[in-house]
C-alpha cells in the first residue's frame, strides 16, 4: 500500500489555528465546491479577541489544505484521437 499523505482535518486545524484545550475551534460551514464537487470546511476560532476563520479543502490524495484543488481539465487520450 502506498502512502498518499492523507491526514485528518483535526491535525491540519491544529497546525494552522494553534488549537488546544484552552482555545475552542468549531466548524461553521461545510459543503462541496460548485465546480468539481470537492469537500470544504470552514473552521472558526477566537485569537486575541478577534474571530479567525479558515477554509480547508479536501484534495484527491486525501489531504486537507488551505487552498482549493486545481480544477480537473479534460484530457486528450489516444482513444479520443482515434475517433
């Protein structure tokens, strides 16, 4: 089995927002993108008295990242060229 780099959303949120038991973080929105149907989650927390929100996007390799996946573009394969 090959390693895809998959990691939990919790680990990524902890990395980006510095989550700990004293600072709560909560999911405020989740859905799929209009183009491509990729999953995303918005997580909010308070930092220095201000609300901080980040969007996390699920990529095809199973990783959650703060940038959206690249759109899937049509491909030309030999089967299409033979037609």
